[in-house]
């Protein structure tokens, strides 16, 4: 069965870190490919079903403990890659995620400023 069309609301930032995920019918390891405030994509060699519930743990650089997503929903599957929408996570995990994404956004904006690749909506009209 083909996955329904899914469009995301929030920008995803490339980030490659180890991931452990689990839910019916599988448990596996993979690599996080990108991350946003509401979801991520993961590459793995495990078969994952679109629509299934998963728990996701990822180790962000600079942290000793994993960031835990208590409940996620697999929104799409393409070969060895799948997308997860975050449904529920502890407050401490949400704060860590927001801090990481703020850092990624600042770096992204600095690169765009240095290269002159500003999206039109961010360009000054002065």
C-alpha cells in the first residue's frame, strides 16, 4: 500500500546521529538523516510499516543521555528511509530538541548570510 502524500510544516536540518527505534512489528537501529521540531527521517536496514507507532531514542552531540521520543508515528516509507512525526515526548526532551534546532537555525542563517543565499522573505528592503 502506498503512503499518502505528506507535507511537512517545519524546516528539517541535516543531522547524522545514531538512532534506536522500536514498535510493532520491529525494533532496530539506524541513522538520523534530518531533524525538525515535529519530526525526523531515519535510514535503517529494518522493514518499517507506514502508519505504525514507534519510540525513538537519539544521541545528540554533546549529550551523555539519549533524547527520547516516547511516541512517534511513521508517516512515510521510501526504501530504507522513513519519516517520523513526533507525537509525545518528555518536557526535558522537548527543551533539548528546541535548543539543538535553535543552534542549527543560527548556523543555517549564518551560512546563508555569508554566501548571499538569502530567501526573498529574509532580504532587507532598505
